[in-house]
């Protein structure tokens, strides 16, 4: 298979690039992501239901462009929650035609540069889509947005093993944050 342009990563930046190309009338591209839904590692895996985006109103709204304004709900809710943001990514991807370009549940296993001359180089990606055999995809350029593929640094403090309470590392959805309402909480680090 061949596609002029390849995007790796269906998080905010990968989707924004796809959205921009669609708005500019370009459609010969494919977007790969190892997840089963659009949204990216930061919002799917590392954020939780209490996480909120804190930025200016148009920044994270995919359709925001010289020809499109941000969604009406953003005026009342400029700092959306993780769930609202993921919902927005899905809705915009459907409405503006990004999803037909997406190959979800697809892991890019390798990327090889073909050719030595910068202006004529092409790229071959070996991909593995869930439930299918590996295949090679060729493209003229690759935009690579791997996302926030980090795990929080774990620092163990003396006494953790005897502490009679919950200890949570990072902000993922692996903890029921409703348990802390009305209780004393200590937050160490996290920027």
C-alpha cells in the first residue's frame, strides 16, 4: 500500500494535523494509532475523570481554524474534563471526516528510510493491526506524534509500607478519586 502522507498517533496533535489537511482539501493520508479510539495516550491512559484541560479557549478544539470557530460549548466550558475532551475528539473526527483515514488498533513496528537523497527519500512502515498479519505501508513523508509515553517517576518514602491509607502514583484512572472527597490529601510533585 502507498499513501503520500502518514501520521502516527491519533492524539491531539495527530488529529489536528489530519484536520488541517482535510480543511485544506488534502486527503491522501493515513493515520495510525495503537489505541482503539482517538484521543491519545495522555487523555486515554494518563488522565482521569477529574483531569481538566487548562488552556486558552481554541487551543485544543480540533476544528478551530481560519474557517471554523471553536465549538459553542467551549465558551461556557473553556477547561473541559478528560471525558469531554475525548468526546470532542471523537465527534470532530466523525463530523469532519478524519475517521475514514484512521487505522486504529494498529502498531507501527518499524520505520525504514528508503533512499539517501533527502528530496527523493520515501518511508516504509511495518505495521501490525490487531487480528491481521503484518504489512508494509509506503509513504512520501511521516509525521510522528508518539504522545506522552512516560510513566510517573516513583519515589518511595519511608513509612509507606505502614501507612494506613491509599497511595497513588500519577493521575491515571487506576484509583477511585471520589474516595478522597472530604478527607485530608497530600500531593507530592506532579508539576
